[in-house]
C-alpha cells in the first residue's frame, strides 16, 4: 500500500466508480470509445486524479481511481460525465438518434 502526499496531508483514497449510458445503449464503441477515453484522461489530469485501472465496455465505464482529498467524488463524476457527454454529442451527430434530449 502506497500513500499519496499533498502539501499538508497524507492520504490513501481509492474509489471504484461505475456509470452507464442512458437506457444502457451500447454506444461506447469505435471512435466514440476512443474519444470518451481521451476526455476522461484529460479531466483526471486536470484534477490530479490518478487512474489506477479503467475499463470501457459497450454500455458502461468502470474506473478505479485515487482522488486527492481536496476534490469530492461527486465533483469528479460531474466533471467527467458532463464534459464527456457534451463533447461526444457535439462531435458525433449520429448520437442524436439515440439521445434526443442531450442526455448521454
């Protein structure tokens, strides 16, 4: 077990995060899968979150991450899900047939 260090803290926060696409449509394939993976990496890098393990299935995402104590789990999820949904729906117009209310 390896502890992480901040300026004024030592921590070992590991979380298993899972989320699914709306209606469990299997849309996380091909170029969409690669783009979602890239967006998740960007958000984690910006927030100093270490991705220990990540799996993208056709209809859901599993992540095992280390989150610093200055960031709440709900804020990280909001940032990852919001940014990935917004960018993917803008870049892949074919998703409008599946997700008509801009919900991903």
